[in-house]
């Protein structure tokens, strides 16, 4: 028997990358300011606050010519 399976892959972040997290408590626009094997540091482009969290994002899609930060 075959089933539908959702496949998630960890996102390969790069310093300086502008990202948008769609949903969840960390949802919104962020700039990647540091990345390690286990942690990611993000900066809010509006408040300029910086946070370091365990890596939690998974790649879904990449958009070109997208307004950032969203307004």
C-alpha cells in the first residue's frame, strides 16, 4: 500500500539572506545574521532586534522580485 508523504528538508541558510517565515510564533520577515550546525541568528528589519534560536525552519519555496520586508 502506498501513502501520501510530506517531505521536509532543513533549509541551508546563508548569512545575509532575507527570509520570510509564514506562520508560527516567529512568523514575519528576518535577515539571517549568523548560522551554525545547530543555531540560527536572525534580525528583524523593522525593530532591528536580534535573536538566536535552535534551527527550526524548513525550505518550502523561493520567490524572486518579492517585496521585503512585507508592508
